[in-house]
């Protein structure tokens, strides 16, 4: 048991320096930003203008749940849209209202 004690202490320390042994919030924000951009790019032909995800800001709600804002830049202005994210150590899922963004760029 003594030879594993150093490893156990190191593992516990690493958990405390990350977000609940899950993804680091900065890394999670970048991953979510890339995935949301892919989603927008997949419907680019249906949009009257290009949209770029310039920022994702997440705040931990509880456990592995995060809430935050996506900042989208259009040709004339930027839009902030709410997003909810659930993440474990290697995967995440997100939910946001893309329809509200489509309405913003069309109307």
C-alpha cells in the first residue's frame, strides 16, 4: 500500500486542480466553441451572412453542469446566446437555441 500512496496523493491533487476530475473549464469552453462553430457552419448555406463564434463563457452550476453564454459575431453586430453544457472527463453535450440566432440574422 505504501508504494501506491504517492500515486494516490498525486491523483487526488490532480483532481483538485481540475474541475471535479472533469475537463478544465478553459478547455471545455474551447471545445464547445469549436463544436458550436461546426454546427453553424453546417447550415451556412441557409444563412444570409456568416456567423463566427468569438467566445464561449461557462460557469459551473453543480457537479458536471455548466451554464453560460456564446458570443456570435455577424457582419454588423454581435449576439449573445445562452448555452447549457454537461461534461464528464472526456465528453460533453450542449444545448442552445440556434433558432433564436437564425431569427436574429433573418429579421
